[in-house]
C-alpha cells in the first residue's frame, strides 16, 4: 500500500496523559499536513511541513501540541496533558508540492476519558 | 461570513437519482477546488480536483466551478447505495486546504 499511513488508528487515554501519533506520507511527497476533525465538521488545519521544516501552525495548535518531521519523511504529533476537548479524529495528509492535491490517511481517532 | 458554506444535509435520494451538492465561498484567493468523499470513521478520499471555471467530468461525477459567483457543485449521476457518505468541498489558495463542513448523503436501494 503506497498511501498515507497513520498509527495508531484508535487511542483511548485518560485526561492528563500524553499521546503521540505517527504519520507516514506517500514516499515522493515533500509536504505533510496535520488536520483535526470533530463530529459533523470538516477537517481543520493544524500545521504543515515542507520536508523537515515546519512552516505554518494554526492558532488551534496550543502549546500542548507539538509536531515533528525530523528527516523529512514520517511525522509525529504529540499532545501533552490531554483534555477532553482534544477528543477528535487526527488526520495526516501529504502532497507533492504547493498547489497540488492532498491525499489523506485513515486518521487516528483519539478519545480522552 | 464563513469562508466556506456547505449545507450539512442529510440528503436522502433513491437509487439512480441525480445528486447535486453545492458550496459557496468568499475568499477570492482560492484557486483550486476539490471534492472529497468520506465514509464513516475513514479519512477523506479525493474525488475531483480542478482549478478553472467550467465542468470537469470523471465517470458518474461532474465537478462544476463558477468563480464569478464563488460557487462550486458536484453532480453524481445514477447514484448508488455505495455513494452514501459525507461529501466535503475543499479549497486551496496557498499552503493549506480549507474544508466545508460536509454534506451527508444517503442513497436508498
């Protein structure tokens, strides 16, 4: 399968715990994006990377959130001190470059209890 | 005014019907227009991608863009129960994609 891969698919955590998600983009894509989606809403942009550089972060991305793409390949999204409001689907997407369509992974569904 | 407006539905149609899904937008900087399909608990799947006004056809799907009215549509011909999903319009005018809230479509057999 050469699509975008996300791990884990589901995560249940207690409030206050830290969680980390991984995304493996399509291999020749240099842009990688993280989005968050809540029930009944479209995906909302969180951040994006061009190769290993994080070029933009949304105001939605509080200081409890951090994303990395250390070698310009896979990326991780960490949420520290999780809150119930963090419960959502976290989607990763990748694209070949600017102004090209983005392809999404299956998402990681986070439930904070 | 929201950047993107999309009727959330739900929209229920009989099998074989022609479905029309629509979005309006306010940002003139949007240059690329997309439709994604999302099944329950899955990631969005790209259906159509276009950058010019007019129609683009792919099988049973036709995407229509009217830049002067800031209005895009997706038409589905001969709809099938397998088309039951949420359809997201999406717009790109820079580094990120802005999505509508999605329209839930049910096609009844």
